[in-house]
């Protein structure tokens, strides 16, 4: 396989079961307020975009700039559970299921990154989100970047988390789809009981989370709900076909880039390169952290996002 045609960063290795002891006190520590204290059904709703249902969670009504959260491939709005309550203390926070993921219906048109961006723009209209900050994880970071490029007046600030900005040809869709199927199979086989077992968590999640044994089983259980999404393969193909590399310098929104040093899917070097391409972008690398820093080190992540947004 060509060195650039990767789905796994060649220099990164899965952490051992025992290495969790050196993760640090903040790893997996829930922020305040704890997401488990929220009555989530009261904050769930759906809107209609181009004749299809888009499911979302909305929390908070503060005066600070609103925040829109966009999950990654195989995810859903619950990927942000550890972040929404804290970030919603002073602002409205909306986390949605992209079309074809979670409880959102598949779009009527072929899946594309541009189509996702248009859906986000429409959601912002329907919810009256005025120049929100948009945070995207992995695939969601690419969608957020597309939104900032195509609808520059819409986006007040960008937070790109372990963002997938691969050039077309760098991702092998067939191999990546097999990896996605394997991850779905492993997580789908783990109901709440087995997830409570540390070695089961290590087996199922070590490819995306650096130290799964330190993450609350309840949170990992919520992650498994994103498996088997009907839009997964189409989204993967859309990711592989989408090229905004030459346009990243045109992003005008203030941008914060957060990335896990030990991300097995997207190399930290990609984040460093991304920071050189987006004018004025700030970069924070979380050491000893995998592909999901917002769940692995939620307090540090929330601190970083709040600091960034306070200046905007």
C-alpha cells in the first residue's frame, strides 16, 4: 500500500491494556455538570430538511455565540454527550445526527459532503442559529470546513477535532469499509453487560479510543448506537471523493484544531499540516489521546473550546 494511501497512521500503535495506568488523572474524567444528570428526552427534537427528518439535541439558552456539533463517521449526536452540558452553560448548543446516521433519515439526493453542508445550513436557518461556532469531529470536521467555505457568513468560528481532510486517493474505501464493518460488528456484539468488562472494552474500542478501560461503560454503550448506520458506506465514499485541500486557505472563520497525538485513524501530522493551511488557525495536540479527545479528555477539551470561543 502506498505510504499516503492509508486508513491507519503507520507510526501509531494500539495502547496496551496495562498502559492505561499512565494516562493521567484527567483521562476519562467526566466534566461538571455530568451528562448523566441531564434529562435528555426533554431536549430532543427533529426538523425537516428537504423532506427528510433530521434528529438533534438542543441544550442551553445563554447569550454567548451558539455552538453546532457535528459527529464523525459511524457516529451520532451522542458522541458529544461529555461536552454538551458544560458548553451549554452560557450558550445554546445543538448536536445533530447527520442525514443517514442516528435517527436522521437518509437524504433523497446522493450523499455528498456538499449535501451535508447544505443540510447544516438549513438546520441553522430553522433553529435561528446566528453565526454559530461549528465543531466537527473526523468526517464532521470536513463537513464543517465545507460549510465554512460555501456559506462563509454562516460560520462564526470553527473547531476541527481529529478532522479527516484526506486528499482523494489517500483513503482506500474498500479497506476502510471493511474496517468500519469490523468495528460495527465488535461494538454491536457488546450489550451493556459485556461493555462493563475492561477487556471487552479494550477489544472493541482500542482502534478509536486510546484507553477504553478508563471510559465510563455507559458512555461507550452510547457510542455503540452509531454502528450499522445506513449512511455509513455512502459517507465513506463521499469522504474519499471530496477534495478541499486547495481551498483551505480560503477559510475565513477563526479556527481551533484539536487532535489526539495517538490517533490511529488520522495522523497528528495531518492536524499540523491543516494548521498551516488555514489562516491563523490555533492547534492543540492532546498527548496520550486517540481519535476522540472530546470523550477521552472532556474537561480539557471543554476548557479549550470555551477559551477559544470566549474571544469570539
